[in-house]
C-alpha cells in the first residue's frame, strides 16, 4: 500500500497556485503533495479527503485536517467550503459519478476558485493499439488501471468540467510520444481520413495525462432578472461526426429549446447563413461551427444577454463571443470567453469590437451588416465589424461572455484560404492599412500603400 499512496505528481504540484490559502485535496493519499506545498507555503490551510482510513491517518500528521469519505456516496457539504483551490489528482476516473462531485465542489468553492486536476487520456496510442487488437485487458496501474470506472479524452474532460460550471485550461501534460512504427503511421492516416491534421493526431496520440487548471465560472448572469430572447442556431455541416459530438448534444441548447438548423453543401459562409436564415423561426440567428459545444448554463446565459441587447435597441450590429477591441492607436486587447481547443480564453465583454471570430456569430434579423460571399469561410465576421464601423463612425460590434467550447481539431496554422480572404478584405477596405484579428494583424504590403 505504501508505494501506491506515497506517490508525488510533480506537475500537479507545480500547477497549484502559489497564492493558494485554503486548499481542499480529494484523494490526498498519505498527504505527500500537501506536505510538500505546505513546506514552501506554511501559511496555507490544506484539507484532505481520502477513502483509505490507513492512508488518511498518515496524511493527518502533515495536513491541517483530513476527512475519511467515500466520494461516491458522501455529502460533501460537511467540508464547510470557502476553498480557493481544489486539487484532484488521478481520482475522477475512479468515481462512478464524477459529475456530481464536480457540481458539489462548485458550491464549496470561493468566488474566484480554481480546480487543479490530473486526468489520464484514453485516446493515447497504447490504448488504441489494444482496441484494434481486440484485447482491452486491464492492468494493475496506468491508463487501463483495473480500478478506473470512467474514461476521458481532452474533449470529454473539458465538456465534463464545463457542464459543472468550471472553465478548463490544459496547463501541462505528461507525454509518451508516438513511436515511428507502421501501426502508428496507419492510425495517423486514419485520423487524416476523418479530417484531422497529422499534427493534431500526433498531439492527441502522445498525450498520456492532462494537467488541467479550471476557473470557477460565475453564474450571476443566470440569476439576473430581465428579458430573454429565443434564438436559432445555423450550423454548416460537412463532418457529421463532429456535429453530432458537439452542437447536436449540447445541453446549453436543449435547456432553452433552441432551434438548430443544419446546412449541408454550402459554398460559403454567406450561402450557409442565407439558407439557414430562410428557415429560422426566431429573430436572433447564431451561425456556429459544427465543432462548437454549448455547455450547461450557456443557453440560458446567451438568451439573457441577447434579451438585454434587444431591450437597449442593439439589434443592428453583429454579436460575437471572442475577438479584439481597440485600446488606443495601433493597440488592441482581447475580449470574450471561449475554451478554444485546450486553452481558456477568458476576457471581458465589449461593445466596441474591432473584430470577432467566426466560430460563433449572432445576428438579429434587423442587423444592417451582411456576410460577404467573396470572403468564403474566413474573416467574414471581421468584415461585419468593419461594415458596422463604416456606418456608425466607430466600432460598435458586441462581444458577449458566454462559456462556449470551440472543440476544433484543426492545427494551429492558417490555411491558404485564410490568406486569400485576408487579401480580399484589404481590397474591400482600401483605406485601412491594418486590420486586427484574433489570428493576428492583417497588414497591407508596403508597396500597396499610397
């Protein structure tokens, strides 16, 4: 037992904020992680929860307080609350109902609390090898530990946290890289057949364990009184599996009975939106990528924020969920809220956006801007912002704060189509020498400046 309970996850320890003052560790084992942190930060209060009474007895020698609890059955309210950091090391995969535990932790956490968590990745190549071989034999430890009850990949882990009110970010990871074998090559080729770039496949296949840091999402917006607006969701679809895993199973859309309209075979964003808008029953239409997931609470939050815009008469401008706003001459700052792939993008709202990202854009039927078909699938939302600016004389596009998950599988590289759209955007707005976007600044070549 000593070997099992004496382990120290160094990357998990490194991810614990140095500013932590009141910490709760689930699955504290012999208390080694808390003991190490307290040695460097003696002012911290470190509470532990452990199933093994024997391990808890050892941990109690080093931690401020230790509770012997079965997390699958215990009422966690006995832990009092007020924790600013909650540590969960290699535990959620052992629980029958980790979602219930994460929801209970939300109530125990302080307003700006963080969860620091380590989870295994069941999409690692070693697991896929066994799946293909038809022999998923369990092991004494590792990814196929015989005591694991739940299985996670980065995307499923992020959705689990988001649905419980936590905004995840992959802070670090343990990797066992993909070997150069014929089998590995075939798996990467299979991923490419699904539409995933080889770099994305290699990143996922080599990921062994995830170190996540999750921010508590304030649900104050859900408690506010005021109007709510119904909305339709328009989804261009060319990968049905991606749509089914994200938009189609989004609890945030179900909670408001959002109308979802799939558009297949569109040649441009403009064509997809026009087709969807012609079938929409609501004044607000949200154009989203097929890889966007609306977690629990996001639909109600979105309906309230759109209702607030209606109340103040702001229905003629485009509305986004992440982008940039001007912060002075040749200076921009981020705005919005989204979990993009494995990174948390957490910034404030804006009523003067210079550019919004195309992964999700809302337009009321009264919106005076129109999607330009010549821009294809890129930068059309930035163009909407520029259209609004030309009419009003200043930036007026809005960016909301709604916790969406852009579960994209694309590589972090801009395709040729983006650069073609950028060139078209510069041609359309000849008086602009610089156009800021989330993907970087688009600049006019010096030779083209008169």
